[in-house]
């Protein structure tokens, strides 16, 4: 799930091959997980939350992801790492730690509506393309 969240957040308004894919690969290497899905060493999303919180968003952006992009082209806009943390925190609060749990959320209309309402409040949410892309990454191709 952590890689899906990073991919969905960092791909918006960015060159995928030059910025998003390398960012996801750097995180996977740092976290000791496979950057390719499906994977047998899936990391619980709560662990991603702990790692970002422990490092701090600025240090995590600069030293782990080596990507300090912002959610908007404005100096004071939040970092994409902060948006990824926000997505991860909301998803874990809604019982999503793994890809299987994301699939279960997608099957539960009431829980899904609540989660999507909360996710829409994260920096850089925009039109909802990021969220649709996240659902596609976790396996719901019909959501993009």
C-alpha cells in the first residue's frame, strides 16, 4: 500500500519516469521491500506512517525519497510527502493497511464513501484523479 500511495501522490503533475518511479524505488530500497507488485513482502501502511512521522516530512522528503516536490507550484504549498502521509493516515484510520484491506474497503460502499470524503481533504487532492489512480493501483481498474 505504501508504494501505491506514493505512486498516486507523486505522479500528479510530475514526469513519471524521471520523478515518480525513482521516488518509489528509492523508498522501496530504503524500506527493504520490493518495488514491484504483487509482492510477498508487503509493508503495512501503518509502518510507512511511523517511518515518515519518525523522520519528519522534510527529512523524509529530502533524504529518503530525495524528492521535495510540492502539491502545487507555490512555495508555501505542502510537500507531496506530507500529502502521502495524510493519505496513509486516513487509510489506516479506515482499516486499510494492506492491499487486501483496500480491496475490502472498495467492496464496502459506506466505508468507502467515508474514506473518500476524508481523503478529499488532503493537500493536492484536486479533481480526484489522484484518488481514482490510487484505486486503480490497488487493483480496481474500473475506478480510473
